[in-house]
C-alpha cells in the first residue's frame, strides 16, 4: 500500500511538472546523507545545481501552488517565478494596451528594500498613448530594480525582482541545501538575490567584471554604491586610477586609496550640443505625422463672423453660478461642429486603405489637440451629439487637467473621428494641420480678433473674425463637400439661434 501511494505521488509530481514547466524535467542526483536516495531529485529551477528536495516537499508544493502558478503564467507576461530562490519572482511590464510594444519608465514609487502590499503602485510608465501606473499583484519585498527613469522598457521585460512570502522555502530545507557542496560561482549568484544596489551600479560592476556580491556596501542597509565598486576595483588592481568623472569624489569617499587631488578645471565658456531623446507623446507624434505625410492633403480656408458667439459666451459667463466652471468659446464651437457633422457624415468618417472602404462613424468623437509639457496630445470628447454645451464644457475641463497632469487614460485619447486644433488659444491666425489618421478631416481654428469690414452701403464697421483652415484627405473628400460642410458650420456659428432650433 505504501509503495503504491509513493508511486502515485511520484506520477502526480511528474505530471504537474510537465504541465507547469514543460521545458524542465526531474533528474536523479547522487545520494546524500540528508535524504534517502530514493526520494532525492534535482530541481532545474533551483539556484544551485546540487540542490535537492524530498518528494513529499515537491508534491505538496506542486499541489498547493498549481492553480496560482497557472494564473500567474498567463497574466504576467509569461514570466516564470523561481520558488526555490528565497521566493524571488520577476515582475514584468505587462501589456498596457493594444498595439503597445514598449513604454518609457517615468518614475518609481518604491525603492529596493521596501515592503510592498498587494495592488500598491510600483511605478509609472508612459506609452505613445497614455500614462499608466503599474501595481503589484503580490505582497512582498522589493529586492532589485532593473530599470531607471527615462529607460525604454519593452513589454514582457522584467521591471523588478521581489520576494513573495508565500513562495519561500522552509528554513530547515534551505539550510540543508546551503550545506550541500556547490560551485562557488553558483553560490555567489544565489547570494546576489539579496544585494541592494541600483541598476547603474550593477552595470558598472559588470563593466569591470566584478562580482557585486564581493563588494562591501557602505550605503544604507548595506547598499552597494558607485564609490564602493570603484574602491574595490582599485584595491584589486582592476583600475590604476579613478575615472575622471569621480576624481573629485574619490578624495572624500575612497579612503586609503591614492591621495591625489584632481585639479580644478578652469571655467570655459562654450556652447555644447545637447541630445534630447523623444519619449511618450513626442515619440507618438513622429510615427503619426510620418504616416500622415504619405496621404494627399488639400486645405479649405474661410473666415467666420463670431460677434454672436462672443455675446453667447459673455452671457453664459455672467449667469454662471458654478465657480468650478469656466465658459469659453471652444465648447460652443465643438457643439456647432457636431451639428454640422450630422448633415455631412462623410466628414466624420475613417478610411480603410486595405479594403478601400470608408466607415461613416455614428458617434461624434471630437478630438481636441492640446499642447502639454510632455508634447502634443489629442484627448477625445465622446458622443458630442448627445451632450449639452455645459456637459461639453465640464468634460473639456477634465481632459485639460488630466493632460497637464499627464494622467490621461487610453480611453481618453482613443476612438476619435475628427480633430479640432485650437491654435488661437496660444496665438495665431491660421495653420495647416496634418491629418490624424485614419480620420479624413482635421480643423485648425485661429484666435478671434477684431477686423474691419465694409458694408454694402460703403460704411466700415468692426467685427470679430476667426480664421478656419480645414485639412482633408483627398482620397475620400473633395473640395465641394468640404466647402458646403464649412458653410453649414459657419451658419450655426454666425446665427446661434439656428443652433438652438435644431439642437436635440
């Protein structure tokens, strides 16, 4: 009966191993005095090739972690945790959105040595579509951070390593494994799991072929600093003298080394070139504008009398009882644009070049181009045809605040059907915008300014004029369509009572 039960348990372990880790297999190792020879197996996931485990320990772990391991395998970028290295697991950059292959790391919310709770924010990343917080799926301790702010991290790459309490080995088994003879190189690799240092310091150690586990850390909690690596390199003869960029630092921090002091360089007044990498929204603009340049554009320019629009905006602001709402011209222009699109749906369409089809969009999702410290971004006001002017005003204010705070979500900047660029908010009379593909039209509006016009009887009078420049995809739209659409929109702006009459 005991033999049959042991055989069944071995079959269970083997089957689970093949299912969870098909690239690994169990192989026998030489007998040890610690455990019976019949129950010793080599674990390829172990930090040490000579590490052994009892069959009962393997079986219980496989059974208890079977469902959890399967779940993590599919939802964490196919990163396998190593349960035999002190509970150390990899936390990868997961897929943040459709078509996203890489993200820029903006900042860390944690540092090495921090205790992390489940769902606690770990870092903030930015793709070419949105800024996203990466949260922890585990409760544990951060051991190693592998990337620094401004690094470009590909989807699936490991962001950090952390220990999770639920995956740690029993102390007695761990002590037994440590007592087994193993190569020194593997032992030092196992010790590296707990070394505290930044990615830059680890890269410096690798550059000089230094095992960072042998370096004495002088930082907080034994953290290995850059000075520690350089000091070790000098002591071992790897370096003859400190690098120039740390010559001033060595005098204070590298005691017992060369006591030479670097000479103070004379100030030189010269202009140096600066290389600025394009990240986030600026990187996205390169891609989208490069594609837009391949599409044949044509432009239609007109001027609109905004006297009535100015009166409407003034009346709204005077009767405003909500201090958190600021009325501007833009919500009125957005609503009147939506009314004109209802009569000319071809302007609110997208072009599929592969299938040679034009998709007339049912919703008016109007993108508003905004200049932010992080670059140009186009958040979208959804379903404008169903919103009131006040609702458009509040949604516009929310998107503007999120854009300035770099907190726009993927939903905020996706699904647009036509784009409106208000260059007049910064200053300018007119502009020639490029299409935001696959949209077929984009509109640039200049600032409203006073101009002189002559009436039919020859009298001069002042009016508030706004210049409108409509860019169109000439593969889909023609001049007549754009001109009649613009006339309709112009009529709603110059005579807002018609807007009220047809508004639903």
